[in-house]
C-alpha cells in the first residue's frame, strides 16, 4: 500500500490504485507520515501535535507539545524500535513506545524516553535513518555566503551518547549545485534508501516543487535526474522499502499555471532508459490546489 496527503487529509490505496480510501476528514495540515511497524496505522504531525490514524479510519491525537515553538519531524527506525523526533531545534532518538509517547508533553518528558541520544543542533528540521540504524540524515541549516541555506548532514549516532555525533557528510552545499538553490536555498523534500542513494529537490514553484536530484554517498556525487523528461518540477520523492521503486509528486512546468499535480510510482532503475511512465490512477483533478504536495510513503511489506 501507499499513503499520501490531499487537501490536508490522509489517503491510502494499493499500489495499482485500487481501494482508494480517505482516512482523515478534519482538513488540518499534516506532514511526516510514517507507517507504524505493524502496517496497521500511520503517525503524522499536525501543528504541535502528533496524531495516529488506523486503516479503519480511527483518528486520534497522541500528544501535543503546546509549549514548543514547533514539531518538525518524526521518523521510525527500520527495525521499528526507535523514533527520531525533531522539536525546537533539538532532536531525540527515543524508544518507539506509543503509550509513553502519548504521555510526553515537553522536553523533560522526552528525555525520559531517550534510547540513545538527544542533541541540540542550531537547526534540526528533519531526519531519515540508515538501514542499520547507525546514521541519521539530519536536515539542518548552515551559514553560507552570509545567508543560511538548507543542508543534509549525515551523523554517526552509533556511539549513542557521544555529543556531538560525528559528521560523515554534508550536501548539497559542498558536493554539488541544485538549480535555483542560489536564489532559493531550500530543500523542500528528501529521502534516503538507507544505503547509498538520496533523492532531494530544489524549490522553484508552488513552495514545494523543483528540480530532482540523486546524491550518492559512496561516490559523494550528485546529479540531476528527470524521470518524465520535462526537467521540472518534482517533489516528495520517496523510496520503496526495498529501494526498487520511487514515488513522487509532479507538475509539468511547461504547462505553467495550467499544470496539474500528479502522483507517480516508477521503478528507479529504469530512469534514463526512455521508459514512458503513467501517473498513479486517481480521480480527475484529485489534487485541486497547485500547492498540494502528496508526501507519499510506502507501507513495508506485511506477512
């Protein structure tokens, strides 16, 4: 299955587009969708709160950090045992325990849940896990040419309590250039296959859409990729759990204001071969607003 956001609500469908189902109806902005390890529900962030919705549509608020300035991101480790949580430029590596998380209201409560590490970086906006759970890809901001720009830092957290974690890599700033980054130095979305490959995009139009890039941590090289052959614009590219497929949102920049938002799921290894891809089957004009971005996330295979 795949889950995604439309009109601030969470939807799910099978990978062939069948059984499309709306899980929430409150219309509140949502981000950071994460399947629970059992594949029966999704976590998400809405405002200063963390919510949970089941595949049956039971939607509830787990907890809210009302005194916080913001809650930026959550990410469950591949083994389902730990949770990355970014809150007020602090990130925590916690035991994945929804009952305990539901009782947390502030930083002191989170400190009691720490499994490995808590660390204050100047800016901590998001995180993604390596497959072995030993490295976090932290979205942050760094000074460059007199301004602050988005960057991805690979942090070795294998030593757990070591502060600060060891910096393994930093991109795109010192590795490659993204089109439009000089004038709009933001990374609206990124994802990691947990091994060597990242996907990330610049910001060109409608807040979230831009040119799509691959970054290879082994080669320390980045390159633009263009699955649909129009150069721009892509967003929210995400890997399937086995690293074979990617999902992404797309708007054809050549169509200007008439461009429609579409969702695609394609085999990654076929990019550049001339393969022609069809959009994910959804009702006409499913994404009504040009600023809609689907935030797709694959459910891990279930027994």
